[in-house]
């Protein structure tokens, strides 16, 4: 192979890898969901709260956590064990179709030990969610359609209680790429929701979880394939 061919192949591989790495959180150009100005014990600002299913609403608050990067985190602490109850906190200012998102999450306790990122959120009963489960030691992508959750794809993963993990997602059209702790896990395709929607935090049933470093970036719009 000629030197020019090697150089071109190297450049192409570098561009491909760069396109797979979610950049820093941005709204329009760049902004961040900072917790420093939020009062400890109060719900985080700029979020809408609710649940999919029945049972008590979630209890979302900003708490001190010396293990979090900035010393504070968002916690969901309601331990209502109602089956198929999914509390969420949706970030109000954003509505995106194509995006790169990541969250640091720490699963603390609960029966289900599952939490993640909701995205393309249309309403309480219709959205996608990428979840991390310490109970099943899995990362999965689901769609919530009419309040019923169905797995699209997933894989086994080293997810542990009381340990910070970075869950990452890139959504472009009908393609979804998922990572854990900056390592690619799987890519799947689905066409249930091909329009924009909001993005937020999500938990399952009685799980207590803390969230930190919520990052989102809008990616270029693409035509439906």
C-alpha cells in the first residue's frame, strides 16, 4: 500500500472515531445543567417531574455527595415499590431528535436497581430510555409505547451498586449507539419515534439513584430513512 493510501486511511479512521465521541453538553451553542446555584434539598431547576405508570411521584432533590465531581448530585429517593412505576425528571429547555447525551449515575438501593436516560420524550407514556441495571448487570435500550416498555436491544455489562458509572447515548435518526464508562457497548435501530422530544433522568420502581454531570449535545438533523 502506498504512503498516500495509508495516510488517507488513517485520516478516515480518525474522523470516524471523532464522530462517535459525544462532545460536551450544549443547548443551542453551549450551556450546562449546573447544580451549584440550586439549594440543597430542593428539586433541581428547569426540570418537569412525573411518572409512567401508577404509584407515588418521584422525590427529586439536589443533595451533597462528596463522591460527585462537583460535590453535589440530583437524587431520586422515593422508594414506592409499585410495579411498573417509572419516575422521571425531564429537562424543560431542550427538544431534540438527534443528540449525544451522557450521565454519571450511582445506583444506591432498591429492588430493581435500574436507572438511565429518557429521550425523544413525547409524553408520560411515549419515549425511549437507555437504562443501566445493577440487578441484572445489563445495559438496555427500550421504547415506552402507550405506557408499555419493550426492549429494543442490550447487552450484559459490569454495573455495580454504589459506584459511579457513565452511561452514554448517541441518537441519529433510527440508529442508537450506547456506551458505558466511555466504552462502546452496542448499536441498534428502531423507528418508533422519529421526531424530536425532550431528554431527562429516569428510574424504575423503588430505586434510589444519584445523577451527576448530565451532558447533552444537539446533533445535525437528518432526513428520516
